[in-house]
C-alpha cells in the first residue's frame, strides 16, 4: 500500500490521456465549416434537368466559372446564335456609322430576312441591329461583304476570332448560321464567345433591345427581338436564339440580378418552348445557389506568399478578379511567382488549376525579408477522410471518474489502516 499514491497518480494520468484521444464521431468525418470554407448549413440542391436539350452549360459572366454542364463539348450546329460572332466582330472591326451598300447576294439570302433591297444603303449599326434583334440573314451577309468582300473570307475572320479566344471546337463557313456540315460549335465555346461579346457595351445594348422601328426601301415595320427570355425572365439582358431543321432550337441567354450575371447556352433543343424551360431552370439554379465575389479590385495591391517559392511578393491586379462560389463560402486566394491565380476552396467552381489564370496579375518586386502569414489552403487534407477532434465532454467525464476513483482508493486506504490498527491493538 505504500505505492498507492503513485498508483493513483498514474491511473489519473492514464484516464486523462484516454479522454483526450481523437474521437471519430460521425460529425467529425468532415472538417468543420470554418476550416473548409463550406457553409455550415448545406442542403442538396436540385440540378437542372435540361431534358429538352442535347447540350447545355451555365457560367458566371464575370469569372467564367462553370456552374452546370451537360454534353458541353459535343459539336453541334449553332443556327442563328452564329450572329453573336458576326455582331461582335462588326462592332470591333468597323465603325457603326459606316455606310453599307447591300449586294444582290445579300438581297437574295435564304432564311429570315429584314427585306433589304439590292443597292440599299444603311449604316452599319442599323444592319447589326437588324441582324441581332430580328435575326436578318440578309443583314449578316451585307455586314460580312462590307468588311471582307465575301462571306467566305469573313468566315475566315470569324475562325481567327474564336481561335484567339482559345476555342478549337467551333468552325464557321458563313456569318448567319445557315446549315452547313462544317459550321459547328459547342455549348462551352458559345458560352465563352457570349461572355466576351457581352463585355462590349454597344453589343449589350443591341441584344437587350426588345423592339425598334425599321424603315427600309422594301420594308417599313418594327424589328422584333426573337429572344423570348427578354420578356419572360426577370433580369434577362440578351443574347440570341436560333433555329434550323439541322440544328434544332438553340439559345444563348444572359441575365443579371444584383451583382451577379449569368450566361446560359442550350444547343439542339427539341422544341421552342422546351429550350426556354431549360434555360429558365439553368438561370434559376445559378441565382439560387451561387455568388459572384470580387476578391481583388482593379489596381489593388496585395502581398502574397507565393505558393511555388514560399517567399512574400507584392502583386497588383490589372483588372478586377472575380470568383464564383457556393453561397456562404469564403474563398482563399493564392498566387505563384508568375502571377497565376489559384482559388482554394472545395466549393469554388472552375478552379484556376484547370482554367488558367482567372485574371492577369502583374508581380512587383519580391520582398523576401518581409515575414507575413502565408495563404492557407481551405481544402480538406487528403487522407482517411476523417478529422480528429478534441472532445471537451470526454475530458470532463475523465476528470469526474478520476476524482471518484481517487475517493474510492482513499476510502479503501482509510478502511485498511483502521482494520490494521484494530488487529495491532487486540
């Protein structure tokens, strides 16, 4: 019994250690919300069905983040959404006030027309509006011939344009979208094209126009926008719809609510009403579950510990940097020594790891002697998928049992001493 105090101490320490061991309870299988960047209260969202369309995609217009995709790389016919490319090229490569003379070829173009007369002269902007608002194929041909002489040469310009955007699954042979087996695109490519075009303020104004008067030599009427989203969807601001028997129904739509702007693309829709139902689902899904967040303003200067060198360096953004995240998530931003941006969060979509730099960053002089906290990665650490946590409740239980055991041992010690004394004095 002389060893009893030491024994008691050892048992007490042992119980405390047991209580402090990692507990892999069900709630600890994922790191807590404040560590992962995930909202604590997540619900499983219903993904868009897009059952009326062969291919679809939804992106954030500011960051380019892909929020939903279905067969987005399948090559399909574009129909009149081709005119988005013709329109943005015309605005960039010509003057809106240029006078265009309509050729016989343009006058006799197939498909939807605004009934231009041979020899009629119109300002370029009028033809751009007639093409994008009323989907005039004759206007598209007149624009192409004015800029490059022929539709074929203009198509080469269109292909050069999309290649500069890094798009290789799109090819054009005419400016209007009339059927041709060599005229194709993908939902992903068209989303990128629309994202680029919607950065042009004049383009935005044209595709948002619902109607406007038209006075021509052979046709006096109104240009009516064929994009029904403009009249049926809250926040709709463009872009273009199309249809041919070969392409089915196609639709590119942009919508803005608050600070968030989304672009949706649908290809090979089965019915006219079906593509609008699918587009409504796409946009509703995006606005309901995502947020576009600006993490750096234009010309904002910030110091990062570069992820490849581990050294602090100062950077300045040459334009605003946006990321798209699930609602309630706070993204973590890191930069490498070349100015490539990485957004680190398990709930950030279209990460820079695969998409390249989200925005060009200009590195300034390195400041290796400056010690600052490095940017942490908010992604869960790969491994067993479990996260050990310290349980305060278990520690309390251990202390309680240890105290009880201590009293029991002390009581036993007292009883033992008393019994021994009784034997000695008998």
